[in-house]
C-alpha cells in the first residue's frame, strides 16, 4: 500500500504508517509529516493542544458578560413632535430633552411635551426631575422605558448619542407622538 507521497507502509490493521518521520520523494526533497489517525484522518494531540491554547486565549482576552460599558453622562437634545390633527400642515413643534445616566441607571430626566385636546386646544406638559428616587435600569442592549405623570419616554443610550420616542396623555388630551435625539453633553 502506498501513501500520497509515494512512500509505502504497512502499519497495523492494514493501514499505512503515515507520518512517522521524514519521507523523501522522488526528487530527493525531504518532507516531515504529522501523525494522522488512519480512520478519522485527524491530527492527534497537536490539534487538541492548539485548540485548547486558542480557547484559553479567547477566554483571557474576551470581556465577561457582566462587563457592560458604562453609559454615565448627561445627554441633551431636541424632541420633534408630530403635527396636530387640526393643523397637519403646521411646523413641527420642537422641545428640549435632557437625560442623565449614572452607572447604567436613568438618574434624571427633563422633557417638555405638547398635547392635543379635543376642544382644538393645546396643553404643554413638563416633567423635570434631575434626581429620581426610583431609577430605571438600562437593559443589556442599553434601552430604557420611563413612565411618570402621563409621560412615557422610551429610548436607547449609546456611547455618544441617545434617541427614542415620547408619548403622553393627560385626561382627554394626548400627544401625537414625538421622536428625540440627544448627544452626550458631558460625563458625570
């Protein structure tokens, strides 16, 4: 029986002795081969040890699941409110929003919302609390939901930018909806 490079072998069980040292081909070039299992065609301990080394390197370099990035800082920006049903061609109303994040918790928020009432009137609502008693957590994907006094603010906090939506209702008045974008103004 012959091997791929022309050497013959007669190992145990009728399998060739592949790679048990240096082999020389017809041109006189020496080739060093590695031990290959005759049935599976896999390299032995060399492959296993290389895989273990690679796994150890990944485990040492990769951050743990608990090591989520810090999102501590103050994000300030604008909210753009959709036009009201009684004035669909009107300019969109813009208001300010400030979100304060401390150690992956929303620690403060300031938002102005404009509501549409059935009597074809407008009501402005403001929530401004820069120190919250109950601080909503950011999820693992850096999202949050904040609800207080009829105002619901949802959003995503990134390293440099935050964005989301605002909905509000008070009595028979409701907001047509708003989207907001804020940039990180400073770190705490």
